[in-house]
C-alpha cells in the first residue's frame, strides 16, 4: 500500500528466526497462525509479515481476534490482494469495521482487490460518508460494479451474485472461445461453465469446460451449447446464473455465496424460533440486541402468568397432594419436547413447500396419532415409576400422571405442528417465536390436565 509502509515486507521482520541468507524458515499454516496470534503485541508490520505466509481463512482468524484499530494497522501493511482475500473471509460487519479504521485510499485499494459480491457485502456495513469516499477512490469499472450490485436488496439473488461471469457470444468458434478464456482466466472467480449469450446479452445456453475442450475448433458455440439452462431473476429471494427482467445475463451466484446463504437462513430461522432478532450476531451492539429480544420476552412473560394462573386455580389440590409438584415439570417438559419435534418438521415442510392446504388435514391426523402413541408409551413408563416411588398414593396417582402425559403429548404434538401453519396464515414468519406460543400450550395444557385429573380422582 503506502510505499513507506510496504518496504519492510520485502525484508521481513528482524529477529533470530531468520537464516543467514535472509529467508524465513518454513512454517506450517497452523504454526504460523499460532505465531501470529502470539505476536499481537509485536509491531503491526511484523504481524502482517507472518499473516502473508498463511491461508486467507487463517489470517482472518488472526485479524478477528484483534481490536478493529489494531487489525486496520496490520491490514495497511498487507499487500492489497492479500488483505482483500483475508477480509473476504471475515464477517462483513467485522471487515467493515477494519476498513473504517484504515486510511481511505488504502481501504479503497483493498476493496478493489475483492470480488465484487464480497466487496458490496462489506460496503453495506460502512458508514455512508466513508462508503462514498472509498468508492470514489476506485476506478470507473469497479465503481460501476458496485453501483450495479447495490441496486438489489442484500437478500436477493442480485444482492449476492458476482458480476464476474464467464459469458461468451453464440457466434464465436470453439477456437476463439478458448483463446478468450485464456485471457479471462486471471480475472474471473470461477470458470467451470461457460454461459452463452446472443448479441443483445440474452442468456441462451450453457457449456461445460469438457464440452468446449472436446468440440471441434471450427464449430460455433450455438451448435454445441445446451439450451436448457436454469436461471433466477435478480429480484428473487436469495437462493445459478442471474438474469434481469429481459433475460439478459448480469451475474452468477457462486458456491461460496450459496453456502453463506444457507448458513445465514438457518441461523435466522433458529434465532427467530427462540425470539431473537434474525439480524442479531454475537458482535451486535447491546442496544440492538436488547431491542430485538425484549418484546418477545414480555410476550413470554404474559404467557408464563397464564400458566401460573392455572396452577393457582388448583392451589387447594396441590396443598392436599404435594407430590403433584414433583410431576408438574415432567408433564410440561415432556410436552415441550414433543411440541418442538413436531414444530421442527412443520417449519421444514413449509420452507421446502412440501405441504399445501389439501394435505394439511392428513398432516394433523398423523401428528395426532404420533402424539397419542408416544404419550401412551411415556405415560405408562412414568406411571410405573409413580407406583414404585410414590406407592403411598396408590394407583390413583399413577393413573392421573399417565392420563395427563397422554393428553399433553397429544395436544403438544398437534399444536407444535399447527402453530407454524397458523402463523403463516396470519401473515407472520412461520418460524417467528413459535416456541413461545407452543410452550404456552404445553404448560397450560400439561398443568391443567395433571391438576384437573388430580382434583377429579384424588379425592
């Protein structure tokens, strides 16, 4: 980057770990990471030199363990290409914080060295004034790529695609196509497939590299391409090649982006099921996390009071049969587990589009049977334990516990499967805090069935 900063890298850090000929001793990637991590008190130049010798993913681990300002100092000593590769491996929020603490010209050089899709992911988290300054330092071609990708929301196909796509015109011969691919080899992120376009840029076919290599040199691409190519519109929710509304090829979703999307979507669904915000991360500010969580916790508090009210209604019964308090968490807990199992299957079915209204009735009948049968098994086992350890209360207690588990298991399984569909029908995300409402059903149902049956049978 800055010439005065880059000079020490060619010579390496001073110290006894270098041979007489000036070459650094060989070091494994793992050893280099450990050395770099252990050297965080060393000058940024020396840490940067060590990171230069290891894979980008390991370098990202080192920078993520440094405060942003120190990580920025280290990044400024790195070659821009190396720094770009390392920041691409980091969480975009953390990478943005590192760039924010760098000098604008050097941050711009690092961004220019990144793949277009990774570059835009990071820029999304850079404050607006700095964002414009960094983009303004890039060349016109990079600026155009940034503007093109930023017009799409980040959770769409256009928002995660790369504009570096191997696209060749249909009228090219195989020989000319191979020549062009040799020139493009150093620029493109992937070259496993060649996408064929017409003179207006419309996507009309696809070729594998094998197809191209084995074809006769004088044949045109339109003669050997496969016309059956699947594409997605740029505005589609992030899900191979990406096209605009006129079917013109504008980008490509690469495998690393697909993996990132799958991980992100799974994380969001899990967090939403438990009432945390889908956008929340371990690095999120505490105020952001507080706002995302507190409202659902208040809803949970209200539902907890509902369950407590059921217990209070049977206060006299619990006073007469204190042993019921032993079984209350068992009844509620087993119902909660049964509900969570059914809910996981239902949410997955909705996400994959496996269930429509015509099949919903059958799904609920199956869940009813599963809940009933598992409730019978768990109920009889628990009833046997009740007779063994609380024989003073006789078979009446075992009967009450067994029936309560059967009732609550059946209710929990049916409600766990139904709640996601109900929330979808009401216009909510099926995964959004479903566990809160399912817990209410299993707690209220479990306490009411246990204590109600006890009031009936244990007189």
